[in-house]
C-alpha cells in the first residue's frame, strides 16, 4: 500500500497544524497532492487504466476546489501552501 497511516500522519504533521488535525485545508491539499503524484506515476506505466484516470481527474478537481476555498478565505495561507508544495498557479 502506497499510503499508510504513518505516511498520512507525517503529511498532516508537516502541512496541517498537528498530526491529528485531518480537517485542515492545507493538510488535505497536501494529501491530495501526494495521491495525485502517485496516480500520475502509475498512469505513466499503465496508460490504459481508465479507472485510475477517472480517479485522478476527480482528485485534481477536489484539490482545485479546496485551493479556491483557501484563496477566498485566507490568501496568505493559500500562497504558503502553493509555495511549499511547488504547485503552479
């Protein structure tokens, strides 16, 4: 399994406020980015896996909506997460 409970706690500890705060927007965006990167590498080796392709598109949309929410609520937090995850835009 590529995403263990320990890896999730590590992501939320680094980007969220605490390891237990799984509801923070920054933590969720970081988790989605990790999953998107994994699915992208999977699709490079398995280009005909359309189920994974659909899941990837849905994840990108979820991350985009969270980023839009964060941009509207607190532009400084938005800029910080974009810079730390090295996302374009």
